[in-house]
């Protein structure tokens, strides 16, 4: 027998919220609004690139740093042995001061060192994908330095059945109450078996990258080319209740309605929503907690 179905506290809260996205209107007289310091702001139309929900897991950069170091060492050795082989060949051709067997040994060593470089580049592509493999030596070295000092992080981004991964260029990774935008380097080579996702390798740069510790799993959003229309709810207007985000909307001079921010997308200045609100809606940006207290105390409209 399977385990019995259980609702977590978070799921139960969301289920309760789903019963109604708008609360009963709250009536507050103009004089009371002035005493409460109510300030409102009209929403304007906003556009946002379409997004596909994803998961981001922070990768350990140590193997990449090791491979980069090994590759630099091998490339230096290959350059030196190649130069030595050319000198040996030139001296042998000029006056025979270098024996044939020594020339052959120098040429063989140069070939071996060159093959080591080729092998390491192939291992880099097999472990980190073609995007990382295509980086120049200088660009890869800069990336490793940024990963080392915490100004960058690499994350493995996955979606169910690879949704939205083809042609993706940018991914937003949620960090706390905000998100940071990362650049897609290329497809990954190690799949996420639970999601049946091959995944993307994404670089997140900036001071927020320090918060992305190795092994941390965060929610993420792959940006798509099709923009969405909606509004941006100011951060000052948002209150938390039953595990969800709500905003008070003034629907008449003395009437306020608490409205659910459904499927919000976190932005630096607030929450982007594509439904439930419209441009021109008058939202409360100061005094929302006082309205919530009044509502909970039973001061509702007719």
C-alpha cells in the first residue's frame, strides 16, 4: 500500500487561499483614511519576457578550476616541447649536430604533449558542455577567477522534459525575496534524471553570487522570447497572509478590496503579475497593514 496522502502546512494554506482571490470589501471613510495615512498609486501597464519555471542547483567550481590549471600546464609544456622539436630539426638539417634519434625523440615528445592538450579539452567539453568548452583560454581563466573570489557562480538549471531550454539565453535565479539574472553558457552534459532534463549551465555574476553556496537548490525562471503583459505591484503595497501575497485596491472612494497576487514573478521593485490586476487599479502603498488590522477586526463594508 502507498503512503496516505498528506497536506503540508504550506499546501493547506495555498488551498485555503484558492477558495477566493478577493476578500469582502472593506469600508473606510475618507476621514479615517486620512488618520490611517492611506496613500495609493495607480498601476501602469508593464511587460515582461515570458518565463518557464525551473530549478537551479549551484555547482562545485573546484573541478573546473583543476581542469583549467591542468590545461594551462599542459599547453605550456606542449609549446616548449614543440619549440624544442623545431630547434632539433633545424640543427640536424644544418650541421648534423643533433642526432637523428634525438630529433625523433623531441618530435615524439612534442606530439605526446599536444595530445595531452587535446585530451584535456575533450574532457572539459565532456564534463562541462560545449558552452564552457568554447570559451577562450583567457575567458575561461577569468571565469575561474570570478568563481574563486565569489563574484560569480555556476548553476545547473533544469526543467521538466527540457521545457524552454532550447535557445534560452537568460535565467533568473531566486535569492531570498529577489532574483538575479544569469547568462546561459550552454547545455550541460550531466542530466537531471528526476526531471528528465539535460539542463543548462548558467553563470550568475555580481555580489549576489556569493549567496549561492555549492549544492544549494533554488527556484529559477527561464526567460522566453514571448513577452507577457501585466502590472508591477509595488513592494510597499504587498502584505503576506496565509502564505500568499495580497494587495489592497481602492475600488471606490471609501471601499477597499484585498486582492491576491496570483502566480507573481519577483522583480527588484515588486511583483509582476499578469492576472487579477489591471493598469489603472489604485493600490494602497502606505497604510496597508492598518487596513488589514481593520479588516481582521470586522470593519467591513455593507
